[in-house]
C-alpha cells in the first residue's frame, strides 16, 4: 500500500494555515479515516484540552493537554485515539518559513521529544499568541499575509523556547551516524550548499561514501538531497521576502547560469520560480 503524501491546504495564507479544533474525538469515523500519511510541510498542534494518542514513524506518542506537538515534513503519522473533549489548534507551514536555527532544533528531535508539555508559566503567552494568530488568519484585512507571517514567527520561537526550557534531549544524538549528520547540517550555509559532498566529507575528516552512509541512515535522504534542499529553501525565502527577479536571485545564490538555476528549481519543486512567487502574493 502506498502511503499518501498530502500538500498544504489551498486556504493557506502565505504558506501558513491554522484552524481551531474542538471536540475532535466526538466523531470517531473522522479519526478512523485518517490513516497513515505524510505531509510535505511542517505540522504543529497546540492541544489545549483532552488527550490524544498518535503513531509517528512506528512509535506511539501519548499527548495530554496542555501540550505542543511538532510533526516534521515527510514523517509518517496517524491518530490512534482522541478523547471526546480534545481540542486545540492545528497549524501547517511551508518549510521555507521556519528559520534555520529553529529548523535545526526540530530536525534533530527524537520522536518522543516532538511532544512537549506546556508549563503554567508558558501557557498564558503561548495560548495568547496562537489565539491571535488564528484570529488574524480568519480576518480579512490589509497586509494580512505579513501580519500572519509575523505572528507565526513569534509562535515558532515560543515553541523553541518551550523545548529549551524543558531541557529536552532534542539536540542529543546517541550514535555516530546522527552526530555526523548533525555536524554536516551545521556546515551547510548559503555559501556552501553548492559545494560537492566531498567538500563536506573533507571538512568532517571522513570519506565521501561514509558521509553519504551516515546521512542516509539518519534521514533516508542523500547528501545531495540535503544540499539541494538547503538551496531551494533559501531560494524560496528570497522569492517570498524580496522583489529581486529570478536572475538576481540565481546570482545571489552562487549560480553563474541563471537558466540552469531555473531548470533546477522547477525539477526539484515541480513549479517555476515565478509560479512559486505568484501563488504567495496577495
């Protein structure tokens, strides 16, 4: 059976979607129809009441309110149990909208660390922020996209602070492959993502084949995939946040041939750079 991969909701504003969820468990049929699936974007839950059990990458995760939950892009997940009184907020975000320093925290988390209990000291500010984001998303107003984007950024950093304050082992990596993958990711920047895998292997004092092995065993993806992913994320940020034309962006990213950049962008994302930019413009 093929595991479905879902794209972001068409109602997303500037790559962000949020919905308030109430009495989730009162309709068991809806829960049962949500089988194992993946998303090509980040999913965040703020559970304000009730309990949920979710299977994430073959691991049962128990969640009780108040908690925050992060599902990384392409993780396989499905609900197993939802209490009748469960409620909260569901958010999705295009990966390029998550800042690199936050993304590195999320990507290094073990599954059990992707769920975090919210303390009484953190609860008020978190709930106020997510509620304001939801109201702004639902309202029709001028400059809606930058307002939603700004509130989303605030919320993401609140998530990171909650994980840090809880002293979770989100950045603890137990095996050599995971350590090498983490160190490799730290070396990727806007000045290195066009380098070859051998460049990074040399920096880490290992062979290229061993680097590829460690990255693949840790993520299921190759070194080349992560380099292209870093380049695409930066390109998407420049397309989203600036008015630079595609040629200028290609040169800024280090491409001497802007037509090659355009072909590569379309090959990886399935759409042209201009199409990507236009779908996020009001």
